[in-house]
C-alpha cells in the first residue's frame, strides 16, 4: 500500500472515525484505525463493537486531486498516535507506505515516521445490511429529534434497555422515546418514505446517538437510515455510522401518561426555566434537586426551594393561562430544566392531575413533543 | 448592613476573590466570602490561608453610581451558592440586606433569596503589612516573568521549598528562579525602584503565582509589590492579593550552571519546538518522554525518538550556527517543550558541555533568560 494524500482531508476523515475508538477496549486490534486503499480512494474504519464508523476519502473533490494511489492495500494503525502525528505533520503533503511486517512509513516535509502497523486481516468485518428498510430524514430534523429525547435515557445499567432510545416508524411518522422511570421525553415527526416501511422496538443506546449527533452536519442534507435485524446504519454523505440495536423489549410508556387532568397551565417557557434554575442552585447544594411549584391563583405561579443550612429561594411568575384546580407539587428541578431546555416554543402547556401524579409538558404551538416528570412525594 | 448594587460590578468583584476559595478547606468560615460595607463602598474578601484576595467596589466609577449604601455592616456568605445565584439574578439591580442572625436577603426583579450568613467577627484578619519595601512593576512584564518561570517549579511535596519561585531584588534588578532538580528556568529584568530596596530568598508557591497571573490585566498598569516578613502583597488596581512566603532556604542554583561549554548551537526556535513536539508524541506513549538530539554536522541537527512497540520518529533541521564538538544527547522532551514555549526569541542558543552535562538554553537576542535541562543517561 502506498499513497500521497493531502493532510487536511486525511485529518478530517480521522476525526470522523475516532469517535468510535474506545480507550477501554479489551480487543487490541480495535485500538487501531483500519485504512483501506483501492482505486476509488481511501476508506478509514474504527469500531468499539457498539458503534462502527467508516469515512471515505475520494480521489478528487470538486475537481481537485486529494489522493494519489500508488499501490492499493490495507493496514491497521494505532489510533491515538496516528491521529496526533498526522495533525502535527509539517507539510500539507503526506506520503504513506506500508513495508514489511506492516511497518508503515509516513513522510511529510522533513519528518519521517515509522509506525508498527497491525494485520488488517485481523480486523472484524462490518455487518452487511440488506437495504430494504430505508427512511430518509433531513440532518437538521434528525439532530433536533435526538437532542430532544436522548438526555432522558437512563444512566443505570440495572435495566439496559432503558439506556436506549426507542425508535418506531409507522404510517410515515417517525417517533423517538426515552424514559428512565422518573421522566420521559418523546418527539415525533412526519417523514415521507417510499413504499410501505414500518419498524418497531428499535432501541439504540443513548451514548451511540450522542456520538451520531456530533457527526450530523448543521447544514441540511438527507440522511438515509437503514434498519436491519440487529444493526442500524446512518449514511451521512461519505460517512457510514453503524450502531447495534439493544436486545430486549422496550416497556409500553403510553400507560404512564394520565388520560385526564385537573389543571392546565400555560406559561412563558424562558421565565419558568430561569426561575427554576435559580431554585435549582439551592436544591443542588442539598443534593436533592427538589423544587416546589405552587399555583397561588389564576395569575400567579410560585417557584421555591429551601434548605435549613443554606436558606431559601422564592419567585413568582405570571401565568399566561390557568384552568382548573390550584395545587402545589414538588419535582426534580434538574429533570424539569433538561426538558425546558429542549422545548422549542415560547409558551409551554403543563398539565397536572394532582400533586402525586405525573406532570405532563407540551410546547404550546405543536403536539409533536411530550415530556413527563414524576413528582416527589414530599410531606409539606 | 443594607445596600443596592449593580449586578455586573458585584459579579466582577466576586470573580476576583473566588480564586482564593478552596473547596478542600477544613475551616468552615473560609468557605465563605466576607462582605464589608462602609461609606467608601463594598469590600469582598476570600482566603484559603495560603493566599487572600480583597476586591473593592467604589460608590461610583467614572461618574456613574454603582453602589447605594443604606446601612454599613458586614457578613460572610457561602461562596459557591452566593457566586452562582448572583450570576443568575433576573435584574441588573440587586438589594442585599442582613437581618437577624446574619440571615441575608437578596432581592432582584421577581426573585427573593434568603441566605444563612455567618458571623463576620469569626473571619480571620488579613495581615497588616508595613509598606517599606515596595517595588513597582508593569503588569505585562510581571505576567510574562511569572509565565516564563513558574512552569518549572517542582510538583513534589518532598522538598516544599522547590514548589515555589525564588524572587530576589538587588541593584534595580528583579530576578525569578524556578527549579525542580531536573530543570531550571530563570528570568530577570531591570526595574526602577525608589530608594535602596533589596530583598532575597523570597519564595512564593507556584500555585499562588498561577492564581495571581489570572488576575493580572493584559493592558499595562503598574503593580505595587510589597514585601514584608512572611507575606507578599500585590496591588492590582482595586484588588489586593496577599500570599504567604514559603519557609526555608532556597538552594543555590548558580552551582548547577556549567562555566564553560564544548558546543554552541544556534537554531530556529519554532522549527526545533515543532520537531521535538512530533518526537514527544511517540515518547509520551512510552511514558518516558525521552527524545534524542544529534548534532550530525555543522549544518544538521537530528531529532529522534523510538519505541519498540510503536515505531520511530526522525527529523532533520538546519542549524543557524554550530561551533564546537558534535555530540548526541537525550533529554525529557516535555521539559524541553515547556522551555521552548516561553522563549520569546526567533532563534535560540543551546550550549552543551557533553552528553552527561546540563543543557543550557538562552534566547539569541537577550540575556535576561536562562533555561537548564538535565540530560537522560541513556546507553545508546
């Protein structure tokens, strides 16, 4: 294997795949990045078995030559050293050549580097997915949907299935749900798919989705989602992002949502978030995060928290609209802030069934999103 | 105690003093910030016994009223919560009032906060320094001198005196020295002082100097340095920074510096630093940081490092000038990079006495700075 390549393009591609390198892997070959060179260009691969990322560098881009292939071939190079040394090479032109025993010579300007490479035959093969089930989503929407749900996954390994986000697609609607028993976030969107595609109980680890989100571009482009038996593949331009589907059945979260409510409150999202943030500062010092919301009268909501050691925070906010019974309810303010942060609406509707019943929150101007927070059972 | 104050000024002053708050203090009152209010304005104080910082907020600045004093007085408030809540207050106007038992009421816009305060009488008094020995240095120069030496202090507590920087002043020259047995950095400068001031063996902890450097402004202003028996006070505009002088005698570092040399090398500082940085990447993976410099001939220096597991990095750089014997010497590349980073000269002069003797480095265009690095004794 021998090639000349422009440093910046190699660097960019390395940055894409290193998100799949885990420092805690027990499989030596997976500490490396696989490089495959053929007449089409250069393909880099990295994997931690949970996710695998491939990034392709073409021979040319917009008419400019990026890569010169002298001899096709493959090698696996230690990810950390390879990544750092490429970043710091003195010249923008880089020559990479694999010699005997996978010793790889990298030269750039006055610098000569020899890296002990590994046998690419030992590198695990990526899954071959049948591309029957493809849904195409705009990168901007996908990024937003992941951001609006993934924060609510469970971080506890006691029920592994809840560390994932549930994806389902039916009748042209894509729906994502995350839930950790004390809160739930769901978001859906209308997607035009070709043919009659439907999938259910596709659960993807929250951690993997956070990595995916770093790769999704801000500018809009279609992302193809390929759903297979135990893997999902996201195609982002020249990047292929594979992630494992978590084993097990996701619980039915619809039962958690009350069917009727005593009270409906509409309030300014930003003002509520800011007041809860101040009360959270105090409750966080107590390590409880408990904040109380009291509907004082039709026009006034009070947010408060108190600590015998530190003091008290109290604040009153005007309601936009309040229908139903007045009540006082305590909740985990961190969970409430997480939800308020991702709600994309100036006003929010909060529905209460009673001080011991789940709190339901929706943006005022669309029904594509729902957040649920369980109240604290306090004695006051 | 009661006052009205503009949030941004209170906030700025809090940011100054919190640098002296230690999360690991065992003295409860020192987890707080002391607030003193008198007819001159507001003074905040924080201390971790090693350093103490005072910041003063005047009644008005540039003709604008900043503080309205309603009742003078004092209180101590828990630093972390106080700092965070002030930052997040909804309005720019803040009222602070101390009521019974030091309970402190803070109000701003719709937010009402009560903080359990502590008795200011319990707060330790700051040292009263006799202002006989004052040296005035420009903030820019002081900042540079601290940055160019402090990195070389010892981080090991086995000889505490070496965790500090030695300050001396004599015949209008201020000199700073840091040394950790394997390297040394020194920097001096001409300072005009009034009267015949002289001090020696003033050792200030490197950690304290790093905190001081964060407070020194980039724009130029004179900083008064007051040296007393066991404290040094730095006066930075409205901030007073007190730091303890370390106990013990600093070793005589002049004996470390060879009096004559076999070889003098002049070389491009940036090119040398970049080449060593690449070799360092490999040696760091081996956890040795060993890099070898070989003077090949009058025109060529080779920088290299190698690792049986990872590979090899080799690079040749042109010399600017080379006089004396050729040699090959190994050293800790991290130490070399630290020194090269603070050398403010395009070319550097490196002096060698032999492969087992200290390496001396100086900027080519002035003699105010000297770096020493001990070589590694390798068998190759």
